[in-house]
């Protein structure tokens, strides 16, 4: 079973041959599990046969991941009846996640059950995330409870700064023990209510701890401050670079908020560095394109240099995909060739494309970046687009080759 699963990740045809050869050695449950493995990998490869494969498996044997990909396969084929059935049948704890509540509502709308769908959307629209924004747009203008906001006073910030945990953090930052300081912050936030978390975010912003400020503001559940949740540091650099590359500044902020939380010294485990988390090899490729003969890796954490490199690559991905921001975002994270491969043979709704990206890291990344950009546009005084319009429609997959460029992350094809 393990061997068949491993083979299915690389080549479904080989896995099917092995299954036919060795299925006599498996009992009924083991056969079902092997078929579920193959259906999962077929789904991750966007093979239409996955839907039929899942349908043959005893539902009690499906893992959470297999349930989700069962739903995604039906969603990608826009088989709304099966989407609804799968979400209704999946474990309750899974079905209650915002993702599947949203797609259940969409399936209900497609089946003409609008009143039931609106009940789900009304509750979901009060949540502050990708699917919450989409739910609000699907629901349209409705009278709802106004969102609670909080603006901390200077005195509250001063009192917050006197806490022992905050003093320890300052001492840790003084000796560049950033990891330990972050642990103090995370532990402190758990004990705070929403207004005090907003006070903490204000203090973090004043100290230049942008990542910690965002972390604090992001943890609020009922009372919010979106100016602190979506801060706008380095505006001069980002506005200049965005205009010179003719790209959406809100999208640039959305990328940076997700990549580095505005910490210019950030460095990932695979070597990506700076505000826009550019890989050294990518930076050298871009520097050569720009004619920067004196470029070296030591310049990657310089804010101006990093923003120029990152926005150049954003422009490159946007041009590669004819202005389609969702595909360009996927390409920024996982590479242009993968982003192209994940398109369908027919035009596909942007939200469905995002939800059916095979790599969980890239899937979550795309949704968060686009939600960030959606929130940043009004913060920056830019024209407001609905999230659905920003997501757009993904064109049918083409056959053109894309230049092979190192990406901001390192994802195994065998994830």
C-alpha cells in the first residue's frame, strides 16, 4: 500500500499497474485504502478520474485530506451536486471550516436553495478572512451588526510598555535574540482580550516591530483595528517601485505582508531574503536583466534594492499571465511553470483555481495575498475592487513555455 501511494505521487499509471498486480495480497479495507491514495493523487494532479475514484471508496476510510480533495475535485469540475453531497458527508469538524461553509453556500445557490445559502453567508460574512470577504460580496448589501473597532490611547500604550514581558522583549531585541522575543510576544498575546491586543499592536508598530504588530492585530476576534492589522511602512519605496513597474501597490503590500511582515532582515529556511523574500538566484537573474553589474548577495536586505527586485519579478509574472493577478501570485510563490500547469482546460473562476492549487503552502499564500490586497486598496487611497473582480477568471491552459526562474520558496513535487 505504501509503495502504491508513493508511485501514485509520481506516476498514476505505474501505481494502477502495481495495484492490479498486487491487489490479491490485500484485504477489502486495504484495497479501499489503496484506491483512496490513488484518488487523492489523481485529484492533486487535477485528473477528472479522481471524482469517480473517490466515489468507489468507503467514506469511513477517507482521511481529512482525502475528503477535502474529493470536494475540490467536484468543485473544479463545477459539479455542484457532488460538492454539496461531499461537504454534507464529510466529518462535521471539517465541514465547519470557513472554506467548506463558503463552498457549501455556493453549491446551495447553484442548486437554487438561495435562502439556505444566505443563512450560511450571513454568518460567514462577519468573519475577517478571504472567504468572509467573498461571502459578504455574494450576500450583497444587507443590514448587519456594525463591526466593533478600537483605537488605543497613548496612556494605554504607555502602561502596556511597563509590563515585565515587554521589558524582557526589549532586552532580547537589544541582543538580537528575535526568536526568543517573539516567543515572549506570542505567550503574552494569549492572555489578552481584543482591545489589549490592539494596544499591543500599536506598541509594536511604534517600536518598529511590524511583524509582531500585525500578529497582535490579527489575533482579534470580535473587536478590530484594520489600520494596525494592515500597516503601511516603507510607503515611499513601495509607491515609487509600484509606479515604475506599473503594478498595483495594494498587491505589492499584500505580497510583503505575507512574505516578511515588513521585516527587512527576514530570511527564510531556503535562503529567500528581505522584505519581498527574493531568492538569491532569482535576485541575480533579475540584476542581470536590469544590467546591475555591481550586484551582490549582500544587497538583498537593502530595502530599496529588495523592493526593486521583488516588484520586477511581480511585473514579470503579471506579464507572463496577461495581467491575471491570481496566477501571478501563485507564480511568485511556486514558479510560473507550476502556476500555468494548475490552470484547467477551460476558463475557471479565480476562487476555484486558488482553492484547487495542489500545494497547501501556495494555496494558502494566494488566498492570503489576495485578501491582503483587497484590504490594502482603501488603506492606500486606491480604487476599490471587489475581491471577486480581483480574482477574475483564469483562462484555459495554454501550451506556451515559461522561462524557468527560481521562486521564493522550495516546494517538493512530492508534497
